[in-house]
C-alpha cells in the first residue's frame, strides 16, 4: 500500500470516534505522514503535517505490516521497527483501534 491507501485504511478503522482523545501522527519520512485527530468530533484522518501529542516514526513498509496484522505493535516497538515520541499512552490506545 502507498501512503494514501494506508491513510484510507486507517480512516476506515478509526471511524468517527477512535477513543484516542488526542492527535497522533504516523511519520513515514519521505513517504509522507498520516495525522489522526482523535480530539476532534468527528475524528479526522489526513496526510497533513501538524502538531501531534504522540508521533510514531515508522517506515511505510512496517506501517503496511502493522495495518495488515503482520507486525504486532508490541513486538514491533520492542524490536525497534518503529519509535514513539510524546505521550506513549496514546500509542497504547491506538493498538485497540488498529
């Protein structure tokens, strides 16, 4: 999946209310970013590059694996497949959504 397909997949999973209550960004470097605004009502998912309460630095390849269930979030984090900065509890909430 490219960045737009990942954005669409996340938008479907998030729906109108992700339960995050905060803004989370997937930063895929040169491939782009996905911003989940879980603080707005309804929640929005876009490719905007804005401020976030929590940022997940991840390659597009690993994001694809995360979205398709090929990469467990805890195993991926512990194995260094992605880095989390900011409020870690938001990333933990995202695990239920994705």
